[in-house]
């Protein structure tokens, strides 16, 4: 089954949604062909912020440090339920444009899922500074991308149009305002890190030969503009 996914590598719920999708597909015996699409939560972010994620998000959204830490602990707990270790205290957010370009390079070689997983893990678990070139090169080497080819991409505008095209489609055609955003079989849409039973329901519907209306679920955790909502699981 083809699944197109719009996500950003600094979005915890994108990683959670990826894991839930994979778990459900494995349990149901459904083979997935995942196509990753770019969605930058903060296109204007610097390579590295000069304050912690907690301090920056608290200031940006008018929350106290304690409130922001509680939100991050809650996200870490939800992550743990999917086998993800989210070390939010060490998270180093930053500009993800180069990461997205390398993911497109990897996808052109059949390694898109490996690249997405590697970037998620580097950011959420290892606390690597995701916007810095050294990190991007390190992650690319882990999945076996050729160093010379990676250097060429990072020194040029290669795959920049892929990133921009993905974002144009998301905003203008799909009206995506937050990620993760899934499209199953190019006809059924699902927004947010939905519960496993919802993923199963949508995949079963996509496999059905009966024609059905598109599904769009908006009541699940998503990340918007560099902020993640933990209101529901």
C-alpha cells in the first residue's frame, strides 16, 4: 500500500505517527510503500538556536518553563509507548531544510524510510543539533549515502525544488496546517498521530474495493509552527 507522509524531523508526533503506522501494518500483514514529503515547521529557523528548546518554546507561546517542561515530559511519555526514547532535555532544534534535501536524496536511492528514521533518532534520542551540517553529514553516512554525493547536495541547491514542491502541495492542495499528515492510496487522508485503531481502520478502508469518501482526522496530536499539541493521545 502506498502511503504519502508529510512530516518534519523535529516533530515528535511525526515520529510517533511513523511508529504507530509501522506497528499496525506489521500486525495486519500490510506491506507499505512510504513516500516521504517535506514540511518545514520553521523555515526561518537558524542552523542552531542559542537557547534550549524549553526556553524558546516557553517564550514563544507565553508559557512558563514549568508548563513547557510538563508538555515535553508528556510527549516523552507518549513517545515511550511507541518505543521511542525522547530525550527532550538535550533536543537541539534548528533549520531542517538540508535534512529534508538529504531525505530526498536518500529516497531517490530507495533509502527514504531509513533516512527519516535516522534523522528522527538523531534529533529526539541523541540530541544532535539537527540543523548543523556536521549532523546532516553524519546521519547521511549512517544510512550508507555516498559522502561525495552528499557534499555535492549540501554545496548546491540540489533537491531544494523537491522540498518547496512538497510544501506547495501540502498548503495549496491538501490544506495541511500541521504534521504528520498521511495520504493512503492517494485518496484517503489522515491528520495527526492517530491511535493505532484509526490507522488500521483507514488502511482497511484503503484496501477495500468499495469507493469511499476521503477521511480527514483533525483531533489527534500534531505539530504546528514549531509547537506540538499534547491535548490528546
